[in-house]
């Protein structure tokens, strides 16, 4: 079964000569149409950087690279600035936990709450 996404019109933007490439394509016999239906999954690859492995999932828009997100090619690492408030709050609560590692913290905090209720 083929699934098609929304219909898009090809537009080539060149501030100095906006129609140059489009004219070149139209002048040759390349069999290209002026509009096409895009495959959504393929199109999304150009709209976002995404990755998932070992319990970690990251997704961000390309315009954030270089401003809020820095990529260090040598160490294969990302630096993320201006984290969402909800994530920052979760990380602060975790850092303040006196019980250590995340799994231990969850168990101990849950146990401490249960003990208070008794």
C-alpha cells in the first residue's frame, strides 16, 4: 500500500536569480513536474534531526543547531541550552534526591512517602 503525504509545489529560491534553476529544468527534457506529492517520512528527515538509542530519544529542528544546540564532532556530543522548564524542574528534583541513583531514588522516595502515610 502506498501512502502519500500533502501535495507540494517545487520552488527554488535564489535571492539574486530566483528563476534560474527552474528555467534550466524546464528547458531540458528531465521529465520533472512542477509539483509532486511528497513522502511524509522522507520530508520529515529534512525538517528535524532525530535519534534514538538505549533509552535516549532526541529530536530537534535544524534551525536550533548552532544556536541552542551545539554539536562537537570530535567528541560526538551535543550541548543543549535553554532546556524546557518541565525538563529542568525534573532534573533539579533528581539532583536534590538524597538517595543516589535514579532507580534507588524512586524506590527510596516512594518508600519514604509510604512511611509518612502510616
